[in-house]
C-alpha cells in the first residue's frame, strides 16, 4: 500500500510519532515483574485527590449524557481560583490539546514558530503537523535563551513556545527578563507559556504570566491537571489568554472535547489545596534526597523547579534504562532529547527514590 505513503500530507510524512514513557503494565508483562515503579512521565506519585475520585465516581452515573460543552462549572471554579475573567479561560483534553488548538487556529503553512531544544516534544509535533517553519534554538546553560529566540523573530513568526519550567531540564526563565522579552516582540506574535509544572516552582522570580494576560499582552498560559493535581489519566488541562485570542483558539475546538468525568474531577481537585500542597512537599523533599544521592555518586544534574531531574548518568542512558527496567524501575532516556548519556527521572515517593538510588549505585559502581 505504498501509494498511501505518497497520498498522505507531506507534513504528516515528516511527523515522528510521540514516544510515551513505558507503561507499568507493559513492563510487568514483558519482564514478568510484579513490583514496577514509573519515574518516567512526571506523574503524581500520590495519585489523585480522594475528593477528585469521589467527584469522578458521581459523574460516572451520568455518562449516558454528553458533557457540558462549555465546561461552565469548571471554568467558574478556575476563574475564582485565579481571579481571572471567565472569557480568558480555555479548557482542553490535556493542555496538549490547547497547544494543538493554538497551532490549528494560527499557523498557515510556512508561518514560523520558535521553540527551544531540548524541550517538550509537542511543540515540534504540532508545528510539523501544521507545516510551519520551525526555528529551534538550543538551550543555553540548560535554560531557554530568550535573546537568541528573539533574534529568530521575523514577519512570519506566529507562535513562540516556552516550557517554563522546561521539560526535560526543569529550569525556568525569570523576571524581569521574561516580561521584557514579551514586550519587545512585534504585534501578532503569540507567546505560549507552558506551565505544566507551575505548582512545583519555588523560585520567586518565576513570572506571573496571568498578569500578562490581565494586561492584554499576546500570551497564552497553559496549566494542567495532569501533574500536581494527579489526573493525567483523565486528560484535562486549561489555559488563559486575552479574550480575543481565547475566542479564536476555541473556534477550532471540537464539541464535547472534555469528558464530564474529567470536568467533575478537575473541579474537585482544584478545591483540594491540601492534596496539592502534599504533592509539592513530597517533590521538594524528594529532590533534596536525590540531589544528595547524585552528589555522592558524582553525577552531574540540573537543579530543578519541576517534579523531575535531568541527570547525566555518564553512561549510555539506554543501557541504564534497560538495567533499571530489570529492577522494575522505568525512567526516561536522554536520547529522545538528543543527549544520550542523560536521563530524566521523575521524583517519586521516598521509598521509590531510595529504590532508584540503590539500583543506580549497583549499575554505576559495578562497572
Ligand atoms: C511541558 C509539558 N507540557 C504539557 C504536558 C502535557 O500536559 P497534559 O497532560 O495536560 O496534556 C507535559 C507532559 O508531560 C509537559 O511536560
């Protein structure tokens, strides 16, 4: 059926499928292991808020009905939580979907986009899908190089993607540089701040991009319920943009894109501030423990503002990945980010972090 390889859109020919972190069940099945932990996809090791689970269960008995297309209750809850007007808010099937919607709404073939490398792979995915011209700017000291990104702007630049904190390095761009960067851009360039890990940030220089939205700057801020809120499996995320931009992006949304179960769970999760706080504390504790362990092992790592650490294992991380798999531990190798000795490791529960460190010691010290 080679004809279909030619019939498919040229940009789809160039698309590389997203490679997700290996699921626990797959590893159990393939290696015959029962006790497997996943430190690969930056999920919340505490799981969802029990209040979110209860709300999801209640919503289940109404699944014969289509969900509320407007996400009325959830939008209202988010508006109150962040003191933002409702017409600024977008809800998506994960923040990934809002990224896709922004690309669908704004990018004509040949329009230009700018993003960093290594960074979140979805920026490349949606840009390739829309046949955009991609300017890929290397990180500087593991951090977005805003000056170099600004230099790439042309008349055709439509979108700039900034993962803040950056996946996979966990670094952030800070004030006052970020506001200067946004304000220096020509009219008609939309900066997408992807703040999937915002809840874990403890650096006070982290930009308040919701203020940018309030000020009417050309900004789309993305947040998610997949990480600190522990609802990755329900696929729900949200975003904020000035109303005129939000309205244009929401035009490409298909009806009923967010399930009623996800809406109900997200609304309840948002109210459970203690659960988010516990999740945050767990990450801070875990990161300090892992820093100490990596220091003892002499491993170079990037100090993180997220719930994962980018670490140089000093050996082919594929090899480390395979050996860790045999110990029932799933991590993310650096090769997908073009850095083959590096790995991205999600911060887990204390016992999970300890198990990882013990396994790493065996792998690295027995060489
Ligand atoms: C930077 C970044 N943005 C967005 C996402 C995806 O978020 P969601 O689950 O809301 O689509 C991820 C997931 O790993 C991420 O790392």
